[in-house]
């Protein structure tokens, strides 16, 4: 592979080989990552990359877009079928610009938005102060309950009724439980707000029927395509039947917000690769994949608890879990570093009401999407829990390096391709 690159540019080629080797020999347990198929990777490195296609199918600002139109329409049709929605824009460069386009379509600067607090598991683009969403819009936050670590829907309702936001975000990056989209919609309706379900983390589970769909409740659904959906980097913005009923111009507003509001030429190689990942996600085997992702996460949570770990909210219903490390007297940062030495890739993460600052939070976030793509099952989760304990309890680099050998052996038994 990479014959041409090898000839043309040794430097890049060699770094690429090292990255391939790293992926091969480590357990990727960051819940927002995955291993895409070779079909997706091939499409990404195809001639679709070269074309300028500002505009939309049949209404482009450049010539020569006959086949680009075909690929973009195919991608739209697959997304609509898979998620059960009447409209989908497939052009957003990534999840953050997709959410930005939703603000542009539904709000004017200064309008009120309600999202989940970052420390509770929300995303930067849901109103955080250093992000465009908190700078140009008036943002308010809901969190989780101090006792249960679950979303407190009564609190969401109370804040919504007090602040009357025009847009409510339901979507998270580190919340391990099922989201009640129906309840969110009732709250949105009580104040006339748009409800946007940002299912970036869970879209693969949604299409696998391993998490309830927001399509019957949210007006707008956004998702990245590179997390549990297992596609290229990119994003989708969908308007549901409910959304069209609330505002029949919403699809047009979304299209205008993406182009010319926010972006120029779409990345059509990315759009083509999204089409491929959507086809993969339609297969029965993807349903099995999604179910196994959840089963693996639940098993991992159970085994970690057996190994004397505390887990935020006591477990998980989806693809991720957050370790609360306060009983282990080690920071999330140190844990991330030691586990990386052992070949287990995780990320430090705040726990709800974290007493520590964001740079050295009290938790780490673990997920099963990528290791499930490698076909690992419950038995491996049991092993991984023990390995994590060994590293964290020892707090030493030597033990981490010992564990690394076991991790590599395991990885070799479960090749990515
Ligand atoms: C990952 C994520 C995003 C942003 O996606 P990027 O592609 O990193 O910009 C937005 N919202 C949620 C909930 C996410 O998990």
C-alpha cells in the first residue's frame, strides 16, 4: 500500500507507517474514535477530492459536477433512509460547523440557547463561553443530578421556563445513559423552542437500534460521521418530520446556513465516503456491531466495578463510561499517561461537580466503539478491566510497560483489517 507516496515523499510515508503501527498495537478506547473500513479510506483518497462544487446538486457554481451531483444525492438519500428523516444536508466539514449552521439557521446573534454544561458532558458548541456559541449567543446550561449523575429533566424544564431559549440542545460527549428525547421535546414545546438532538456520539447506536432515535421528537438532528457511525470525518444536519411541521422553511434555512452562510466548496471526497459508511451502517452486521458496542461497555463497567473502580452514574447504557478516580488517589491526567504507556488509549475527563481543574480532572473516559470494530467481546473486556487495574494501582511506568506486552498480544489476535 501507499506505493506512490513511498516514491514521492519518504518523510510523510514513514510517519504514516508509524501511525499504522501504533493503531495496530494499541487498544483505542477514546469513545469518539473508531477504525473506518478500507472502503471508506479508499473513497477518501479518491478523485472526488479534486472537485469544486459550491452550491447543491443541480445548482452548482462550477461546471463538471455531473458525477459529484450523483454522489451527493446518493449520500442524502441513504442518510434520509437510515435515520428516517425527510431532509439531510451532508456538506458540513465536521460536527462543530454543523452545529454552527444550526445556530445560523434557527437563531440570530444574541438569542438564547440552552445546552448541557461542559462538565456534565455537554459539547463546546452547546453554548460554552470560549466557543462561538457562547460568545455570540446568550447561553444557559443544565447539568446532572448531584446524587445520581443523571440528567435532571425537572431542572432542564425549570431553566427553560425561566429563560425561554429559542433553541435547546440535547446531546453529550461523556454521558453514559439513555437520553429521553421525548421529555426534551415536551420541554422545548412548553417554551416554543427548537429542539436539536446532537447525536454525534451515539448515531451509530441509534441506527443499530441500540439507543432510541430522536427522529420522532427533535426538530433538527446533527451528528458527526466519524464516531460510532464509523465513517470519515464529517457531519450531517437533518430536519425531521417534526421539524418541517414546526417550520417548513427549516430545510432551506439549513442549506443556506451551510452554503453560502458558513462554508465554500464542500469536501466531496468526504461526502462520497459518508455515502459508503451509510451503506455499511445499513447492513444487518452493523446492528450486531452496535449491540455488541453496548454489551462490551456494560461488561467493561461491571468488570471495572469488580476491580474496585467507581464509575460515574454506576454504569452505562451506551458506548462509554467515565471512571471516577478519587478513590484511587491518582489524577485523570496521570492515568491517561500511564495507560498510554501500556498501549491503552483513553482521555482524561471531568467528572460531574469535579473538585479539580480541567487540566487535571478526576476522571477518564473509556469507550468500546473501536475495540468492538476489532471484534473484541465480553471476554476481552474482562481482561482489559484487569489490565487497567494493574496499571492504575501500581502507578508505575514499569508495570505499564509490562502490561503493554499483554496489550500488544491481544491486539495481534484482533487485527483491524
Ligand atoms: C464530537 C462532537 C461534536 C463536534 O464534532 P467535531 O467534528 O469534533 O467538530 C459536536 N457535538 C458533540 C455532542 C460531539 O460529541
